[in-house]
């Protein structure tokens, strides 16, 4: 009996995550409504909170799936240029990141727009997914800096990610200070070649 209950909960969790993902993909994070999801899933609104603590928990589940797809997309791009220089691999990663953001704008934005209260811990699995993405970046940086000071690679990884993310965000939102979308790839390549020059 307990096994059947667990299976039903997991099935509902999967259904709700898939439905929520479809809403975010089509209309953005603000489109998520518990009542709408419950109707589509064929369950009571309260059932959502039996499988997720709250709507933030559901959003994190959607974001976890997005992080995995993003990581796969970036890894695949790097695999195609595995025999090139560390800088060229970093460029390939950054361009893949840009491509993913362009192809999945609402899901990509949801990765960073989720509201987290200060007293809520980010789930370990969520941090692990982010850590996998950072590890892809850290590999070429470690080749460029084989004898770094403690914590230096992590700092460089986060700085490069933040820089590329900023270019992509400003570019896709067509801010006044942004480079036109068709020139974003060139801007990213320029940045990475300058930053990694030794």
C-alpha cells in the first residue's frame, strides 16, 4: 500500500512538473497558477502541496530539468571541439549557452528569476546541477592556469559565467547598452579571447 502511494505521488510530481514546464516555456514563470495546474493534472489544488512544499518547489523542479538540458547542450558543443584550445572550447560553451537561451527564452529566464526566501536552503540536487555546468567551464580554465591559487579557478569560473550571462541577458532583452543580437556571438568570442590571453 505504501509503495502504491509513493508511486502515485511520484507520478503526480512528474505530471505537475511537465505541465508547469509547458506553461513556463510558453508564457514565462509568472504564468504558473496552482489552480490551473491542478485542473490540468486532474487533482485537487491541495494535492500539489502534498508533492511540493510550495510553488517555488515546483519551479525548482522545472529548473532542474532545464539545467540538465542546458548542461547536455553545452557538453555536446564542447565534445565537437574537444581537440581545440581551451579558449576555443570556452567559446564553444558560451555560444552553446547563447543558443540555448535564444531557443528557450522563458525556461532560461526562469533559472534566474525564481524567488527564494532568505531562510530557505537551495536544494542540494539544484546546486549539483549548477555545479556540473560550472565544472564544464572550469576544465579549460584549469588547463590555462595549471598552478592556480586556492579558489582561483572557482572564482574565474563564476566570473566568466557571469560575464557571458550578462552579455546574453542584455542582448536578448534588447537593452540600450546591448550589442544587437546578431553580434552577440562575436562579442562573446572577443571577451573570451581577451580574458584568456596569456
